[in-house]
């Protein structure tokens, strides 16, 4: 686990929190989701996360449950990015796709 995520989790445990989840998001971003009802915890965790210079901090308020969700997003430095065009072009050059309907190769 990344050092930034560990620091955010450790810091959050000093407050009255309801839940902590970690998971991977779209494009390899790593997310720490903290759920709390304490507004003081929200501002302190947000400030701490910004001091770590992470990618993004998002606060979501759920008015029906009277709770806040804090999303701390960090990029994963070990992710293999397949969605870049250069990588896809290289793959298609090495392994051209064959259309089974007309026996032609697609570039």
C-alpha cells in the first residue's frame, strides 16, 4: 500500500469515523473512502490529505443519513496503462486482427 494512503488511514483513526474503505478506481487511481458524521473530522482529514499533495480530495454529503464521505484519490505508480493510443497501435502492429467474415486483416 502506498505511504500516502497509510498516512491518511492512520490519521483518520484518531477521529470518530464510521467506516474506511480502500479500493482501486478507474484508470488505476487508488481511493481511500472515509465515512463520518463529524464535521470537524472532515475538515481535519481534508486538510491533512491536501498537505500530503495527493491527486484529489472529494467530500460528499449525504443529507438523508447525516454523514459525510471523504474520497482521497492517489495515482497508482505501478499500473500498466493499456488505454494509450501508442500502446494499442503497437499491439495491433504485432498482432493484426483478422475479420472472420471477409478474411481480411484490419490495421
